[in-house]
C-alpha cells in the first residue's frame, strides 16, 4: 500500500493492517457508516465465503458452475485456439478449469490477485495439472492498471475471466470504470463474465439470509477481524446481520445494526453507536441481461453471446473487446 490517501480507495484489500484501520475509521466517521466488503476476506472470512457457496440458499456458485459445465464447449468455440486467459481475482480454480479443459490448446493463464501466497500455491497446482500451459501469476490489485506479460507470436486471443458476479460488489460508476479498464486491456479479445440476475426478491433474500447463519457470521467477521487486528472493542454479538433486497437499486444490501449503545476505538479515535445505528458492509448488484449489455457497450464491449441456467437465475456473458 502507498502512503498517500488514494482518491479512489481500491476495491481490492491489501494485507496491510493500516489500510484496514484507515478505511474502517473513515467509514465509521462517514454518514451513513460504511465499510468496503473487500475487508471480509481474511482467512476466516474466506473460509466462511467457501461455506456460503455450499449453502442450499446460495444458488450463484452452483448455478454458474452448471452453466460452465453445460456451455464451456460453446464458449471455447467463440474464443478460439491458443488463447491467453486472464483471471481477475483468482479464487478456487474450479471454474477456470472447466474453461481450460474445453479450450483448444490454451497457451497461457495469468491469474491476478493481491494475495501472493494464495496465488502462487494455486498456480503450482495448475502447472502440475496443465503442463503445456504457461501459468504466470501476477501479484497485483486487479482493479488498477497492471503490466501483463508480453504476448508471444502464435498466441490467440487475450480473454478475461471474471466469474462469480464479483462485478456486483461495484457500484455502477465503479463497474463502468473497471470494465473500461478491462476493455482496454483485452482489446482484440474479450471477456467472459458472470452476472447474477434480477429475480424474485424472496429468492434473493434467502440467499443472503441462510438458515444456518453462515452469511451472518461472514458479515460479523468484519468486526471480529477489527477486534483482532485493531483491538477495536466491538461487541460483536450485539450487532444484528441485516440483509435485504433493494428493488429500486437492484441490489442486496448488507448491514450490521447495533442492538445497544456501544463505543469502539480505532487508532485512538473513538466511535459511538446508539442502539439501532448501522454499518453498511456490502452491496451485491443484480442485473438484467439487457442492462448489463448496455453497461458493457458504454465502455466499448460488444455483447456477442450469453448463457443461462434453466431458471434464468444467472448469466455468463461473452463480450468482445
Ligand atoms: C463474492 C460479491 C459475489 O455478492 O453474492 C455472498 C459475496 N456476500 N454472501 C455476493 C457474498 C454475502 C458475493 N460476491
């Protein structure tokens, strides 16, 4: 992390505890109070997110996997042979493997992630499983311009891969800015991107209010992390997990609402909560197919194909750059 206070705080978290302290303090000073969801993903938060992906109510992960399983051959056909795949924020490699397995002679795989440890470990496993693939992890914040390894003669198209509806965490202006960056990076190639779709609000509500309470634990883990790393003193169990669908903005909002008056301290600054005071911790935007295609077109992509599950709950788009 740099010393300067960035004009646009990044959408990807560094491991630097002072970044967390500064952004958390700024977010608690603000009204409404807010914290970026990028801080959910410490080791505990990442494990909780993996658990969320297995929940019966949380359909996006299994639905997108099913779309990839069913249509990877189609996707590979549109992408063509000898492709170079750039993954933005490399998570579990399960999804990209479905794509790699379908592609004709994929040349290179460039996973970009801020967490070097995680990235190099999964790169080693991929190298072992795909000996012909040039695996080139880049440790970086993928929401910022990054230098990619130069392309070699014989390389096919450069294709971005951004699954999971991670784009849903960006507000519309941030999404536009990020997609514009990708359109530039992927010029001549394209982007395969997963988007969760607008649907029955009760289905959306249930996905973020699971019966087992895993999403609640994931949300509260932000405070657990602040207590551990910053000694903030949140009374974690006195915060309610409150998640709901906002149909006007077409997004799930997650909040943490204090049930009692309490005070916390971050870097020697005191923050007061009255009973009922809330911290806004996440937005998860949902899209219509037409709405997302229009957004993509605004920044220079051409929507060429889209694939769905039978219920039309999730969509994978192929956008040419
Ligand atoms: C990782 C941002 C796609 O918005 O569904 C899951 C995160 N938050 N449950 C999502 C999340 C609560 C997830 N994304």
